[in-house]
C-alpha cells in the first residue's frame, strides 16, 4: 500500500483504538487496541478485569489489581477464542506494550505494531524490534 494511504488508515485505526479505550473502567490508564488483518478489524480490546469480575480495576489504595488484563492481551485472547488468526496482522494500540504483552504480540504472529503514546518502560518495544516486528509510532491523529 502507498505510504500516504497507509498513514491515513493507520491514523483512522488508532483513532478507533482511542475511542475503544474509553470503554475501560480503569481510572489510572485507559488503553484501547485493535487487531487488523487484510484491512479488516478482526479483534478489539481495552484494559480491564476478566469476564465475570467486578469492573473496578484499582484497589482501595488506587493500585491496579494484579489480574487486570491489558488491552492488547484482551484483543489477542478474543482472536484465540475465534476462528481468526493474528498471523501477519497489525496491532493498533494507544499505549506501547509492556514486556509481558510484547511476548504475547510476537507469539501471536503479529508482524506490525502501530502505537500512540510511549509506555514508561520501552523494554517491550525493544523486544518486538529484536523479534522483527515493524514498529510505528504516530503522535498526531488529526482529532
């Protein structure tokens, strides 16, 4: 795909991921993710508690509960429960992945990552780069 056209699609998908992040009940950080393959959205996710648990992500001290799932993990797990495959897909995420999620991204076969904001720790990005995943940060979304 032509670079200018690809950038237009990348920004649009990132804007959708940003909208999806607003569905999160987490107070500290709201993160959204989309998995796109062959220009089709095959999965989405946002950070939150597992199915069947209360929606509150933080404890009484404001600390994130250990069992909260990250947006990209939720999106990957949705694909795992479907007939789709992440192999060769692009992950769009509003916050770059942590080191734990970066392993899931690579193992799921995702080959491209487009993200909006840098996570406090870039170990996950370094791992993905070493694994051959194409990384692209977009900081201007035009809206």
